[in-house]
C-alpha cells in the first residue's frame, strides 16, 4: 500500500492502478460517451449523487488519470484538466468571480494572461487591478475592494523571471479572506509546490513542461482544499444551485467543492475540455518531469553563467544567478533549481537580437517555452506585442529582451550554437 510517495514516484505510479488483465499503462479512452444499463444510475450521475463518467466534456477516464496524478504531485485534493492554460486561468477565476466583482493580480504575468485580465474579463464585468508584486504589503492591500474575490500571481513571472514573495502574498490573501491563485507553469510541482507556501489554487499551462515535447495544448487547475469557502464571501459555494435541484457545493462536497463546481458548472456550460489523446500525453510527460526539470535547470544555470561573461551580452536575467534580484527567493522556494527559461539583452539592441535569433542553428526560433528542445524568442514583438509599451514594461518586457528556453540537449552543443549566433549578431 502506498504511503507518502515522493514526487518522483508519484510521477510514475499515481493516477492509474491496473487490475489483473488491464493495460499496464493508462489507456486512451477515445470516446465521447459511456454505456449504462440503468436509467436510474444515469439520473444519479446527472444529479451528482454518484461519481462516474457519462460525457467526455465533463470527465474522461484518461483525463482523470492525469488529474489524479498532477493533484498528488502538487499536494492538492483534486484537479480538473482543460483544453489550454488560458482556459485553466479563465475558469479558475470565473468559478468564484462574476460580473460586478474584482480581482487583484501581479503585473508581471505572461502576456496572454495579462491580456485576459486587462481586456476580456472587464468585458464580462470583472474588473482587475494590477499591482507591482514587489510593492509593500500595505500598497498591495490598498488595491483590494469589498468585491475582490481572488489574488493572482505566478511563481516565476513570464518573461520577467521574478520569483513571487509567497510569504507576503499568502499573508495578504489570508488577511483579505480571498484565495491565492498561482500559475506554477515554469517551476512545475517538481521545483516548487505553491500549496506548501500558502497558495490555495494552482493553475498550469500543461502545454509547457508538463507535456515537455511540444505536442499538445492543455491546462489544469489544482485545488489545495484548504481555503474556507464558508467565510461569507462566496455564496456560490454555500447557497443552493438550482441547476442541480438546490445542491449546495460546500455542504455536499466539502474540500472538493471548488473543483466539483468548476467541472459541473463551467466545464458543463463553456466546455473547454481536454482531448483524451492530449491528456494521455500530459500523463506520459509527467512520468519524466522530475528528470527533465533537473536537466533544464542545470543547463539554464550553466548557460546563464556563460552569457554573463560574453562580450556581446549586456545583461542576463536568471533566478539561479547570485546577481539576480530574486536569488534569495530562488534558494527558498526553488531549492532544486530555477527552471529552464532565462532572458538576456544583446549589445546592439533589437536589430542585433533579430540577427542573433536568425543565426541560431540548433536553438530554434519558435513561439514556445518548456520544450525538451531549446528555443528562442523576442517577446516584445511576439508574445507580448498585443500590449502597449507601458504594459510590456510593467510585465517585465523590455525592447531588447531575448527569451531563451534552454532544453535538455548537451550543454556544450548549446553554448557553441549560442556563441556563434552572438558573434554573428555583432557583425
């Protein structure tokens, strides 16, 4: 019987336990529907009186295997997979926030998340106030309103690479009686488990390190089960849901209330469900996640140290460097490594940066991070181009910033390629 498995073992063994004669590996249940012999049983499924699968938009055995595994690895009580990381962030907020209510978020967010919060949520009547995560506690608290429903941040900002002060943000969230929602995409649960530092809900873009091979788009929400939904601010958790004959989520499902509500309300009505094939690949990716995150972190640190000494580089930003402003937090919250993404500036600015990217031969110019293969990008003209220059700066994106996602190739080959491209950029 399993007892307190370590995360490396959870990555292999959690989520699916075959019986005699079953497949050893979690199967791909490529089916939209499931057969029953009792109409009464189907009715109980629809009334949430029993658990089980009846339509893949709501749940699927392959997705469930992935959800159980990632929940265990994060130390949560339950998880819900989605069709993308954007869908995970959207549902995580909408599950507890409606028109007329408010969110406080760190300004140093991934550009797609920033755009969701700055442009789309307001159109839905949900207002968002962005705060500098380095601001003092009183300043951040001043952004809260009576109608604020959550505090949102990233473990490692993308692409600013600032590390969140979990202690401060958790303290603020508890003081304001709102859940702290953390995007843990860059560290993954192998490098950091936000629940251990006061977070209440975690979201991932599974497209990145969880998949790890650039094959599948998806996301996931994980709930710690620790937040007190009965504090008086969240009637949607405590009052009857007439679409389920007056069921009360907190009363009926206890610590599972948040994920159950997200699934049976928002996934039911909006439908951003993961494809079974993608869920299978995410589960497979988790099996090697600890090994890959070790190599990503080792390679990125070695590359950052190399770039710090390169004559063509004006600055390097990586939390694992002693020169980084978040270095002490990296030691505290990410003792196993600071993940595989770094940023740097090239002497010569944007023009030299463009030439550098086009001169790389091994490192690929792609709109992606978290792949086993190394890749490079200029965020200001790509992932963050929808933002104004002021918004880009607030998100940690300067015009000369180059983002390098260091893969798991041999570090000497990577350094040789980066060096020749840097030399070419200066001609």
